[in-house]
C-alpha cells in the first residue's frame, strides 16, 4: 500500500517563520518507520516546516497516488487539515483519510463530523495504522474510530506500547533535515538539527498541559543505549550537529539522563543540545554531566511566582519558588543558557499575582524569559473546565499551545478575574519590559560569542518588540 503522511501547515508571517521552532515531526517519522517495516511505500510531507501551495501538493499527490493519507492533528490548524483532505479526495479518487494525534484522540467526534475524514486514531498510532494499512477489518482494529450505520463507532482502546526499544527508529531518510530550525533561545549552531524522544508520557499532572493525556500519569522510557544509538545515527549518517530532546520533562529521571550523557561522551558524539528541565530535579551532578555531553540550553517551566497558584488544583505544578531559583542559578553556573517560562491567566490569577510573577522573573534573571497568556490546550484539564463552563466553542476552537506568545486564531478564554484582552496586554508588557532593561541588554551584548548569537539577538528583539516598533510591523507583518 502507498501511504502519504502529512504534517499540516500553519499560517505564519515572515518574522514568525524566521524565528519559529520547526523541528522534525517525530510522530510521523515513527509511523513511517513502522509502515516501512511492513513493506509499505511511504512519503512524508512536512507542510509545517516546508510550506507548499495547493498546486504543488496536488501535483505530488497525483504523482504518488496514495491509498491512505494520514494527518497529524493540532487544534490551531484543523481547518487546513480538512481542506487538505478535501483536496486529496478530489485528486486521488478512492484515497482514505485518517487523522491521528492529540486533537483526533481527544475530539474524534469533531474530526469525523467532516465528511472528508474517514478514520480517527486514538492514542499511539504505530500498530493501529499498520493494521489499517494491512487491510484488517476496521471493526477489529483497536484504537480506531469511524462512522458506522448507527453513528460513531469506537473500537476498543489500543494498549500503550510498553517496550519502546522494540519500535523501529524514526524514518530519518524521509526527512529533509536542512529545513528545520530552532528558536533563538534554543539554537547554538548553524548546523543541521534534529529531535530525539527518549520517553513517552508524563508522570506529572499540570492542569494546563496535555502531555499526560492518555498515559494515566505514567511514563515509559527507552533504554539509554537505544537513545545513544539513535543519536550516533543522526550524527554519523545524517550530519546532525544540534539536537533537541523532545521529552516534556527530559530530567524526570536524573540517573537515566546521566547514563545517556555518559553514553554520548563514550561514543565521542560531538553535538550540542537543549532540553526541558524540571526545577526539582536540578543538581550539580546532573548539570555537570549534561554540560560535558553537550547541553548548552535548558528550558525551565516556572509558570507562576504565587506558591498558592503553583500548587493549587488550578495549576498542579507541584514546585516551589526556591527550587526554581536554585535550578536557574545552577544551570547558569554550569555554563548553560536558561529560558524560564511563565503562564498568566490560570484560575485564581489576579493582576496582583501576575505582576508578582513578573517581578520574580526579574529577580530570577534567566537569560531568556517567556510570558504567555493561557490558551487552553485541547485535552488539558483547563480545556475541559472551559468547555464545561461554556467558554469554548469546541467545533470552532483553534487555540494554540499554551506556550505560544499569542494564539494565531484563538486567544485566552477568561478563566480568571483578568479579562482576556487585559491578559494579552499584560503578556506584551511583561515580555517587552523584561527585554528592554538596559542592564539586561548590556549583559546580553557582553555575552555574545559569535555572529550566530548576534543574529539571534536581532531577530528575537524584532519578535518581542514587533508591536512597539511600527517599522518591524511593516517589514514583517502583524498576526492575522
């Protein structure tokens, strides 16, 4: 069978496109590897990182003539997914369309309300898609959802893959690694970049996040040796110079991270990389091993300066401010640049607690800070709350990930006493206020070590101040 896998496009203006975090779609690359294992012909179309116009997509589809077209789904670009399904149905008569990923798993009714969609896959898709491609009876395929004579048919859930090392490595030969890039606060080199996922699921229960959805609060991990094997393949065969570990909490198991780091050093892998760090896992031993293995950027989710909010049922972060302060200080002391993220707008937030968070960020003094107005993510606990309270029109909701500086299509929905419009004003005030401080600017300038960093500083400033500088708005366009 011929299978076309598509990462859908996302509308972005010139500046967003230049600064965006465009990394390989690991979800589709894992699916492709599993399908190829069974002998299927697979093509990958990453329209997120490498956009094509409708005519080019049409020509490629007519040439390949897929039997099955699979789409990754995200709430912010579902309109594009439906449009592409319609396009493929016209171009390739008989093609079946299947949607997977977070949106399809959580809102299959919305997906299958579109007549151009044939199937939705709930949960991990490797085996479900492999059985569908093999021609199995659809009623027997676990994890598959489709329209039946009496309405929506939900087959039995697909059990989670327990041995991740048994899965084939992502089909890296299908990815054009030259089109991918990291955001300025993550990037170090101009070299080829790739992503690695070392675990699936999340044991934490943050109410604004989606990473624990469908995993029952569990995390399944790849063996350190298997992770190092993939990194060696990327470096040796594909010329990758920089990695992003895509785990939502890479350091959740510090001992395992140190084992991976030691394996990378033993294999003499000359790469730099970045990852997400949970503050309560930080230690001198961990950061020392990470730096020695090439870690140069870390992302730490601080989220709020209100201990009450951090550990309330509204956020469920389970951290304390002294842990965040210690983690940032340790990372910087070990030579790693730090991005700290903050989210304003969770239930219980007031303008006073939001400003408390901003003042704490100034004292924390990370290299980069990101203040985001909460946009409920599909499948998160706060999305469910907003839906129950009638604050979200599920059919038309196109909210981005909660860490976007501003959603492209759906903004805050009002889960606290601060009105949504005011949340956006505070978000912009905090972001511009953090970066325009003379002391901060001087520190950044003195820390510059390469032309790469100079370019990152320029483009990052253009993004942060785009609404304050009319010239930047005219040059790069404003969000639609």
